[in-house]
């Protein structure tokens, strides 16, 4: 598949202009010298539409395009209290004249008198916010199912009143949102072609799986050999890669391509999310400080800090050879640096 044909397919889908593309791609000179590799960064933290952008904007261009096309009035989405994904739909919905409704799971209990980070931004954007406390005897899956049921009840209330509602899944991880990262991989491939550069690896943080599925689908469509290392930010089920293949194939079919993905196309690192989602690790803390000290850039303790920690470990143990070309896909999320102390850990 050539890039122009792929772009034509993407351009046929309804899409709202929410981000600023292409996002910057450049070499991190200081870290490259220190690590003995050629380290490049893809700045999806610069996606827009405001200072607190991030990778979800790529998905939202397609997801909210469908919401607008359907004549929606309210947009529902879901996440943890400091969810990057939940904040970005709240902002984008306001730009498009839609009303955001957020159901947020309090894994870390926020201070009701001092909202911080993304939760504060959600409030400034005027989202209808429902905080649901995680129960000690529940798994993350059970907690999610409980607040999703509450959201469905609220959606029915609004629809019974005559309002059109639209639901964006957790992390924007459906076939429509995943197509946003097929577009993202295409964008990077064009940037690499302009630089006459090939990457041996791309590292990125993996949450709900849509970013991973889109990147891998884009790579497979274009017939490229870059190893995509998807660094889990939470513990996933045994069949998660299989589900990611299904998700990627659904996005390909939506764009008019044949399904080509299997779970063997995915490479996930499951060794760097510990001690858990929204729980800081010492390696991530060290990675955040290293990036700040060497490049003056910020990554977060929940997602991108753990992905960077993984990349650094791969360099240290020789899985990435000296002189290799490595990409770090910065998915955003630095607002987590202004969240509760339990999320920041020993950073402060």
C-alpha cells in the first residue's frame, strides 16, 4: 500500500479539524549522545487544540466527526479522575458546540476542595462531571462496568427528554478512533521519508489499545518493518493483543481495506506498568527526571514516563544496539504532573 492511496481513504471519512498536524518530529541530541543511540521524538503532546493537548485529539477528529454527522447534542466519555482522554473530549466538544458528560473513576481520591490537573480542566470546560469512587473489593474491570452502567442510565434520561447523545468509548478505543492512529502512522512515515530515515523501534505508552492498534495497522498497511513497542500502563487481560488485532482490523474494514492483523503483529511490554495504573514507579520517576534534565521536556508518571523508562531499560540491557534509530511517541499527559501526590510519588 502506498501512502497517497492510504491518505485518500482516510480523507473520505468525516473528520473535524481539532489538531495541528503534522506534529513535530526531531532528534533529541543530548539524550542521543548520552545513550549512544539516535533518539527521535514525535510530539503528539503538541497536537492541540490548547496547551493541554495530547494524542487523543487524533482519535477525536474522527470520533466527533461521527457525532456531529449524527446530530448529537451531548457527548459522553469515561476514564479515571485524571484521564487525559476525558479532558480532551471535554475541550473538543466545547469547540464544536457539544455538551460533554464525563464519568470518572476515583482510583485516587481527589480533594473536593482543591481539584487539580485534568479534573480541574474538566471543570473549567464546564463538563457535567460524575465522580464514582472505586471500591476496595472491586477489580478495575468491575469498577468500570459499574460506572458505565451509571452512564447508560444518565444517557437514557437525556434521550427520554429528547436529547441526542453520543458515546465515545474508554480511551477512544473503537474502530473509528483507531483510524486516527492509522493516520498518525501515515504522517510519521511521510516525515521519515522526507528525512530519508528509517526507525528500528517506536516506543509508546499503551492504555486502552486504540493507539497501539492504529500504529500497528498503519505499519502493516505500508509494509514497514519498524518494531513498535507498546508499553502497558496497566495490567491487561491475557487476550488483550488478540482484541487489539480485532480492533485494528475493524478500523481497516471501516476505511475500505481487508483485515490483515493478527495478535502476533503486536509487541507489548508488560514489565513497566507496576505497581499499577496511576501508581508511580521508581524507574518512571528517574526517566521523567532524566528527560527534564537533559532535554527540558516533560513526560508524565502514568503513561509516557513508564514508556520512556522501558526504552531506557532496553538500551541498558542491549536489546537496542548502539547507533540504533529509535522513536519515542510522546502521547502527552504532562498535566498528571499537577495531580495528587499519590500519582506523583517521589517526584515531589
